[in-house]
C-alpha cells in the first residue's frame, strides 16, 4: 500500500466558490484517504494549487486530427490507429485530462484502449466508450457500421454495442458536417424510433448521448430522454443557425438534460472578426442558461485540427462564449461533467473516498483559466504524471 501526502497547497474541491481551508490531502493507492490531515511521506507543494482532474465529455480516440479526409481516416490499419491512440492517451493525461468520454468509432479499438489503460498497460485517462454510433442509412458516420432503419435494426445495433462492453450508447439524431450524404439540420430518426432506442438503451443500463446539430433532432432527442445533447447547434432544416427553441430549452431544464457544446480551442477564431457570430453564440448561451440548461465541457477531439490534449486551452474560449465565470467553467469540466456522465461517486471532486484524479498548477485557476494549460503535476487514479521536457 502506497501513501503520499501533498501539503502546503491551495485546494479547490470542484464544487465550492472558493478554496478550501485545508492545505493538504493524502492519497493511498488510487484514492483520496483524507483532506486536511497531514499523513506520512509528506511532499511540500508550496506555490501550487490543486483542482480535480479535467473531464472532456466528447472525444474520438481513433480519429487523427491531422487527417481531414474521411477516406484517409478509414484507410488506416488497426495497428496504425492503436499506436496513435496510445500517444494521444498519454498526452491527454499529462495535460490534466483524467477522464474522457469517447463518442464513436467503428471497430471498438477505443474500448481496447480503455481496457489497456485500466490495466496499466498504457498511460491515459479513464475512458467511457460508446462504440459504433446508431445512425440511419447513409447517415452521419454510417461508415462506422451502426446503421439502422427500423426497430429491429435499432435493437441489433444497440445489442451489438452491449456485447462489446460499451459504457453508453451514442445516437446520431441529425446529420453531420463530415458525412456528405447527411444533412446537419435534419433529423435522422422519427420521434418513435428515437424514443425506442433510448428506452432500449436504458433497459440495458446504458445512458444515451445524442449528436444534434439541427433543432428538429434536438427536440426529438430531448423528448426521448437522452442524457446529453452533443453540439446543440440549433440549425434549421436548411442548415442555417437559428434561434434556440425556448420550449425545448425549458424541457431540457425540466428533464435535467445536459448540453455538451463541443467548444474547442479553435473556436477562438469566433472571438474576432466583425463579432456577429460571437454575439449570436453568446445570445444562445444566455437564453439557454436563463431557462436552466446545464452545460459540460467538451471538444470533439479528433475531428480536423482538434487535438486530444487541448481541453484546457478550450476552457478559456468556452468561458467567454458561454458567459461563465472561471469557477463555473471549471465545474463544467469537473464536478458537473462527472454528474452528467454518471461517475460523480468516483471522480469530479476532491473528497475522501474519491479516486485521486488531480491537476496541480501554478497560479490561481479560479481567476485565470490559462494556468490550467501548464500542469506542474497530474495524478490519475493515484498514478503521478509529469510532463516530459
């Protein structure tokens, strides 16, 4: 049994508006055994602040962000993909991401990565994996194999994912940007089909994340009872961004549906220019927040130019667009995300009995989110990681 006390540091527990009065915490094996009590093997962490490890609620571990072509992505061998995934996973955990939710791949390679990380074979964050997303014929990401056009086929797809040991189900409620035959603004399933798929997943003990760009698909996903709405772009049927539908946002709040808006670091480009798109995004976030909608941090890492380890850089952009304070932003990437993903009993906060998922930084992350981009130390399930020079 290994035990380490980190002392003389500032502690933010993932929930509170400010720092704890405690200045030390002790980790025994993989878990936090005490907060505030000084145990053996104390290490002086003077000048550092510790927060819960970050959670990225939407990634694709099998996708190479440096390959823009879908055909080139699919042409990679399993060995090539696995080798790249191992590197990405290491970069992620060393960047302070201790948990990530993988929302789609075609051959369940990300589930193998999940298990190898869990066994200690490779280093990386805790992964929650959805496997093959449920989609319609020629629908978004149909090339990953989760195609269904009726209830029997929907059941086959979901049963197949369960047989491979997925942690949740992903549904492509609308078309997507990177599948030419699909339309981002239009729903891919009827309300009856959506509701059937979600109820079937829940019967199997699996939550559901729904890819939703179009308003039509967002509304159907919320009515069906999905746990999270991904992207939530509010596109009309012609694919143009429109106003959020307030009866739907209020229904989200009533049902406790979380929104995972996949704001990545590249969205910083929207903060400049003539400001019109920025204003539109901010207006949408403001209205949704006013109606009680809750948000979690996510990046869609793996799509072109969105690298897997850059969640910390995305948080500053997310904060500005969503109108969040630094504390609210941090919660979206820690405690709130853990609740949305159903893992709040084991991670997302710093407390006795929780896994030791910790991010140590210099500076004050409750006033300056940029300090999260330079971890001094990361601990994931009790294992320490330092950045290689």
